[in-house]
């Protein structure tokens, strides 16, 4: 705002005096004030948008760091309560350590491979569809139970 006042007053005084290099036909003082105002508004808007984007980026980075620090604690808690804990990728493939899942499902060690889907173990097509539909829903507060039937390596139905 200070720049706008100084620039416009200087230009106006130079224009009124007919100073060398300032032609009277180029811009009138009111046009110059308008153009300077538009430039100032654009600079302020660009600065504000850039600042907000930077704040959002920093906020997301902090959230990611918090998540990375909490993930091992959550995994430890889940593994003390659950028989097997697996992590799924975007295509619903099992990723990470699957030794406990193989032991729980009575499968030979290493038989699952690194890209087996969890649906592979579900007994019916209805359970497979219900599982996929459940994962497509947006998260709703705390995690809930999803009851499905699975078939272990010995042919027993797990509920």
C-alpha cells in the first residue's frame, strides 16, 4: 500500500510538471493509479495463495511424520490383540510380513508369496464382494468388525 501511494504520487507530480521522459499522452494519473492498484492486488493475491499452499504442504508433511511415528505402535498393539495383521496395497494385495498370516491359516511358510490378495482366502464370492464393497466405503469413525468366512490350508472354515 505504501508503494502504491509513493509510486502514484511521484508519477502524478512528474506528469503534472511535464518532467522529461514522462509523456502526457501515455497514461493519465487516474489510469496510472488504477494500473498500480491492479498490480498491487495481483501481488497480494499471489503472495497469499503461495503462503496458503506452503502452509498446507507443511501441515501434510507434519501429518505424514506423525503417521510414520505412530504406525509401529499401532502395529504392535494390533499384533498383541489379533492372530494376524496384514497390510494391503491399493490393489488389495497383501504387502509386508505375512508369516503370522501363514501360520494362522495353516499354510507352509513362504507359500503366500508377496502379492497374494486377501480375497484369495475368503470362502464365498459373496464374502469377496462384501469385502471389496466395505473397502470402497469412506471411513466412518472407529474401525468396525466385518464378519466373513475364510478357508485355511487344512480345509477348515474360519469364521
